[in-house]
């Protein structure tokens, strides 16, 4: 497993997994192959002992928001629609207004290709952070298909390094 640590604006971001930093040109410009994933068809969200698995239809039935972002790879404006990550985490009991030691909790998101990224719980909490992180199921008004039924998308980031195509799992991890 490779770990890339990027620090900026007082936040620490860890990106875990094969090809994470290298696919974005990190790790001294060293490039690694990013293996293709199979399209995601379900999403597992977990915190502690509580787990919920959602189908595309179940996610579509939940309240949606839209975010418009500029994709750093394509240099184009894109509009995504989906469910706030905080809404999904709240459904499994994760604290969405973190205090004290809860600021040590992090969210690990994984795609079917093994690509994994980390957000602090505070980064996905509207109570703490202005950015919006969603589990998208539509782009520009059309259902996601090419990159699976689910994609994690965040606004306020300079490049889509922590967007996860073919999203299959989101888990809150507690740091001791």
C-alpha cells in the first residue's frame, strides 16, 4: 500500500491505495498504472457495527442536491446531482456535528478498482465545513453509467483527486 500525504490550507489529507497520488502526478511525478474498475451497482455505508447497502434505486429515492464543479482533468464545468455524504453517514449513526475526539474520525471511500481516498469527518459535515461532498448518481441531468452508478464528488477542490468513480463503499473509521 502506498500513502501520499498532501498538506494545504491547514488541512491534512491522506490518500490511500495503488495509484492515488501517482495518477494525479504526485509522488515526484512517478506514474503508476490505474487499473480499471467494474461498474458499481451498490453502495455500502458503515459506521461501527451499523451498515447499510443501497442500490441505485434506493439512492435515487433520497433527497438530492446539485453541485457544479470544474473538472481539473477536462477543464470543463460539470453538474452533478446526488445525496450529501453527510446524509448517508447520518443514516448509519455517524456524528454529523463532530466535537472533541470526533474530529479524529475519518471517512474512507473506495471504488471497485481499489482506489481509496480519505476525508476527515469534519470535511463532510455541513456543521463544520463549507465544501459539499456528494455521492452522485447523475451528471448533467443523465444517470451515471460509464463509471458505475455512484461517484463521490466534492466541490471546492482544485482537482478531482479525491473523486471516486465506481464508488462501492464508504466507511467511517475511528482513530484511537
